C-alpha cells in the first residue's frame, strides 16, 4: 500500500471535513438533448457555463477547508496501471454490452480514456444496424456524475459501492470501485460491492439515502433509489462484524415527486444536535413509516416502528433539534424550497454548512437560530476565515445546478472527517 494513500474514515455527518471527492460538471452535461433528458434522469437540460460558475463556488469553499480530489484525476491514475485499466474497461464493456469496443478503448491513453468514460463514446456507424440505431452513443455520457455522493459511500473505514437504481448510472459505480480498490490512492478496511456479491436486481443502494449519524448509527431512506433489500444488505454487513450494539434507522420516502429521490433531500444534519428537515414528510403524520433496527453483537435484536426520525434518534441517545426547510409558516414555501434542495446541506464542520442561496426562507430560518450567512465568494476570496467563525451557512449561487436534482451534499463524497 502506498504510504501516501489517505485512510478513509467517516464516523459522522458533521465532523470537520478533511478529504472529499468531487466532479466538476463537464461536456457530459452538454452531451444531452431534450429527447434524452428523461433517460438521463433529468427533467431539464443545464446551461453548462453557468453550472460550472456555480460549481466553482462550491469547489472554492471546499478547497479552503479540505483536500479535494477530482474523479477524473483519480480515474486517470487508475488507468495508468495496465492491469487495472484492462479490468475496468472489461467490466464496463461487459456491463454495457459493448464488447466490440474493448480494443478501441484499451488503445486510448489514460487521459483520453478517462474523458471518454465520463463524457461518452460515440457509436461507430459501420453497418446497417448501427445506422438504424437511434442511439448516438455506444457509451452514454455520465450526466449525473457531478452528484458524487451516490456511487459510493464511506461508512467508518469502509467504502460501500452504490448499487444504482438506474442502469444509466452503473458506470459511475464501476469507476468508483476501481478508484477505491486501488491502494495507491486510498486505504480502506474493505470495499464492499453489492454488484459482485449479490446478483439480485432488488438490491438498490445510493449514497444520498445513507447518513452516518454516529459511528454506531446509520439513517437510511428507502424509496425509488434505495430498496428494503438494499438496507438488508447493509444490515448483513454490520451483523457480520459483531461489534457491539448498532442501529439502523429507516425512513420510507415517497416515489413522487422526483425531489424526494433521496433522504438527504428531506433530512440532513447541521451538527450533532441539529438537523434540517422537510417538516411535512419527516415530522407530520403521513403514510411513510419510520423503523428502528437494533443490532446487538452481530444479531438483529429488535425491529420496531417509531413515530418519526427524531424520536428514533432519541432512542439511540441522540437528541436532535429540527430546523425547518422553508421556515415554519407556509407549506407552499416549504414545498418550493424543498424542490430546489432546500433541505440538502453539506456540513464541512460542526455547525458550518453549505447550501444554495436561492432558498431564502430556509437560510433565514438558520439565521434566526444563530447561523451567520456567509456568501461563498467571501470565503474563496479570503475575506472570511472559517476556522475562526461560529455557526454559519455558506451560500452558493444555485440557478442552474439544482435543475440536475441535488444540492451541496449530493455533489460531494466525503472520505475523511475528524471524529
């Protein structure tokens, strides 16, 4: 193992961020037409230059507080090793039924191949069948890859590879697995891959549904992206380790509208004792159940319904105060701001969080509870030192990025936090 490889370790949602993986949206976002937007899991197409300007604010803030790693740079390093390159290209070709392109891909140098695997590979038009095929790409662009949260998740010192709900995102998981199994880059206790261990199509796991509340407490959403079978897979991993008492708190999610694709669109932690919630789903009476699973030394000791997430967390010893997405006064405003990722906060340290500036009522709710409002440019220009500030919300512009369906937490994959 490379002595410079960084040890993966995430024991909470809010510990001081030390290392994070991101992916600046690139040409793959523009390699999409309105006709293909639905298949790409978008409801609209993005203006790339504007999206990149907004993303630069997030990246600028992260670079001030943490080591940042770009997916493309990590992928190039993986591809520089011939055996790893061959394994990854082979897996992709088999998974996407494009074995006829294996030699073409292998002949590309690492940097060009990395671009191709992310931005897409146009199909060869060399026979009638190919000519009549409506698909322009043999390998479709990874339109969603700037949401790095979903394809892999750090749980303690282990990486869990996402088993994506939609085949269009499968390659993201294969790339992340290749990155985390390359011990020149990162050190982990294990890389757990549901794709290779179980063939069941019913197992679905995406990182936006998994919150590490505490080293012994996971909060997981189940809905259109993470299934109950996916939770059972994670449960089986915890049972196998036989490490005392642990908890998994499960929140059922609506399948519609699309703004509820992951739990972190309705619930995120701001610090160990404060969370942001979309009140109608998380706290009000509805048909979406909350379930607490208790694991005791590798055995499922108890499974029971609890009134809501906060009540469930309290049973694990976590007393968490909720702040309301959209404020407390108007359900219409709550719905509008939740739609634009108003509950989706990334914590870079306890009580220091990042979100979109556009959700003004949510930001005002934070301000009323002692969070200073700091525009991202004040951080990136060195006008504010986050090491010396108190509780704060750092705001980034968000007219274009939210159209892809996620916020600051969705766009980041923390791989190391201080405990």
